[in-house]
């Protein structure tokens, strides 16, 4: 396993984007909670239910898997997509 402990990601929410450094050994479920807390501090709200889409890569992300298990690295971008039928 790599010695890299964190990566720099760009997170897109609608038309806005935020550059964040996140740990590699975090599940996507935990990342969602960390993002919710971090972004609420700057008055940005997330959809009640959402998933991540990796920009420019055909990678399907699942909630219970560690971020380190995906081919995602520094400079990659994740787009937050509201799940259909879910409303904040």
C-alpha cells in the first residue's frame, strides 16, 4: 500500500467548487459527513442524499469502500450529485 495518507481533491457542488485535502483511508460514507460538517462552517449545504461522480474517469464509487481503493489521486475532481427522489 502507498505511503500517501491524504490527497487534494476538487469538490463540485452545482456551479461552485471547493479544494480540499482529504485522508485516503476514509470511507465515502465518512467523507460525506466530513464534507457536510466542513461546508456547513462556510454556510454551504449539501443535498440530504447524494453520491459522488468522478470527473473524467469511469469509476463507480460505493459508500462502504475506502477512498484509497479507488484510482483517485491529487488533482482529481468529485462532483456531488443529488440522488433522484431525495430532497433536502
